[in-house]
C-alpha cells in the first residue's frame, strides 16, 4: 500500500479506532515506504501531520489496528504481593498493534 503524499484531516470514529486509518491486519503497519519502521509517531505524523489535523476516535485518533493484545496493571509483584481473602485492583485492557 502506498500512502505517500496523502494527508488525512477532520475524520471521526467515535465508536472505534483509527480516526484516519484503521488497518485491518496488524501486518499492514510494518512500514510506510521511505518513512522507515512502523511506529505510531511516524505513522501519525506522516498521515495526519504534526498536529494530528483534528482526527478523533475512541482510540488512535490518526491510525489504529483492530484488537491485537491485552495489557494489564495491578498484577502481583515482590513489592506488591496479593494475599488470599484481600481485595486487589486489577485492570485489563484490549490494545491494538500500536499499544493504544
């Protein structure tokens, strides 16, 4: 896919991801030609400009992918162990290939 010379602005995806571009497969985000490796910063700047050109979405205002992995916070560690019978905070979030 060649997206050289395009700029996306004023797009809205209120119920999902990718205000400008929602890649159907995470493999599509490996590179964008001459801009180098796939990073959220490089893709967003390349496609939506330095200011993001007013694209909005539930996640990924410029670019996003469908669900890719889970991210969690609150898991036990040596510094913060869990004990039986004691409540603990645990948060699990779905993330796209960019970690959004």
